């Protein structure tokens, strides 16, 4: 998806012009994937832009950094403030937010420990991740022939840049075969997640999503949707799923910061349910988007208002 450029990027404590936010080609992370990152969204509300689950995303960023022995040279509070500052500096009402912590320039060789740690927060307007009509029509997906990286190779508890090369294999395979997205199985054959989304199935009014231990990212939208669904009275379980659980579901959908709640209408050329967005998915989308706009009192604490 092409990037919509804005004015400024927050880089190592300063707001720099978009085209000056550069790193050296010998930066460690470019060669060895030694970076951790987040994907966050800010939504438009009647009180101005508000960042969705900012504290949760910042916490996950620190957990990811800890796994790779990266010391982030800022406090979580400073990164929260920087996020607000960069949104304000660009005058955005709604945007995607990409914090990135990398091992920078100064050392070559796999050992990252002596390379500096650089921190960037970029923002830009980003529409529907899987296409403009995907939120309504749903997407066609394929179970990838590529397996998800295992918990003892590239742990899914961290959101590291390097592990996305695994997602790239799956995503490209699915696109070249004419699908919109891929889902990867783990080495045991259970469903993990999409190349950039968690997955849920609905059957007889019960929602099920794979447990984190299956190898999916501990998605913040996943937890949010579990909470919203329970509040709406649905039973929600975390259980290992196999590919036929997707084929035989009444409904299936993806969750993710970028993907939000995207219905899945076909898996491996099998129509899921009625082949369009189902009623449960629609209800969850309605509750989700109302909350992002600040319209739901009980979920106000999930929003950080940029202008406060
Ligand atoms: N699984 C994967 C592999 C993943 O990358 C994401 C987020 C999720 C699940 C959902 O997690 P959460 O956003 O916390 O609900 N993927 C991010 C990056 C997408 C990209 O193409 O870049 C995102 O959605 O921001």
C-alpha cells in the first residue's frame, strides 16, 4: 500500500522532516532484522484524535525489546508523549502509528549488543488494510504452505521486525495465487494467525480464537474483541483450531490494528457460512467502531486523547 506522506517523524527525541528521517545502510537492523515495532491507530472523535489502546501497545513494545536485550532509551511515558506530539505536529485527526526500535549503525556482525538503539515514531493516514470494501464484503484467504515460526525459533510474544519475513513468504504466496491474505499453521498443524492479523471463528453463536501458545501474536485487537464479545453476551473460547474449523464456521473474521475487524468470506475456495459478512461479525464491528470514536462510556479508558 503506498504511504501517504506527512510533515514530520519523531526520531530519537526530535521531530524531523519526513524525508530527513534516515538511517545508514549499514544499520544492524537492516541486515539482521534486529528491530521491534508496534502498529497503533488513532481515531477521530468529537474531542479530537484519540489513540486506541496506547498504553497496551507501549507495554508490548517494551516486552518485545526486553526479549532481544534492547534497552529503549526513553521511558514509556516519554513515548506516550512523543506519540501525541507527532500526531499534533502533523495535524492528523486519524492515523496509523508506527513506533520502531532498531539496532542502528556502528557495529557489524550478528552480535547486536554494542550497536546503538534508535527509536522512531512515524504516523500517516491509513485506510482499510485489506482494501476499501473488505470491511463489508470480506476477504478470500488461503492456508499457507509456509508454517509460522515456532515459539523456540522466533517467539510470537515479541513483535520483532525480523519475524515478518515469515509473514512475507505467506502473504506473497497468497497474493500470487489470487487470494487476499494467508493464514499460517504451526508445525503441529494448528491455526496461528494471518500475515498481520489474528483470526476468530463463530459457530452456533460461540466465538473461538487460537491460544497465544499456538504461535499467534498476542494481539491487542484480539483481546479487545474478546472483551467486547463477552460484554455483548457471547461465549468466547481460546482453543486450537484446524483448517476445517475455518471451512465449517458460520462466520470467520480477522482482527488487527491495521485490519480492524475484517470478515473472511472464503477459505481455500470454500465459502464460509453465507459467503458474506455474518451478523455476529457485523455486531462486533459496530460495537468496536463506536468505541474507537469515543461513543461508548464503558470503553473510554481505551482512548488517549491527543489534545488533553
Ligand atoms: N498477528 C500478526 C502477525 C500481526 O502482525 C498483527 C498486527 C496481529 C496479529 C494483530 O495484532 P494487534 O494489532 O495487536 O491487534 N499487525 C500489524 C502490522 C501490519 C502491517 O502490515 O504492518 C498491525 O495490524 O498494525
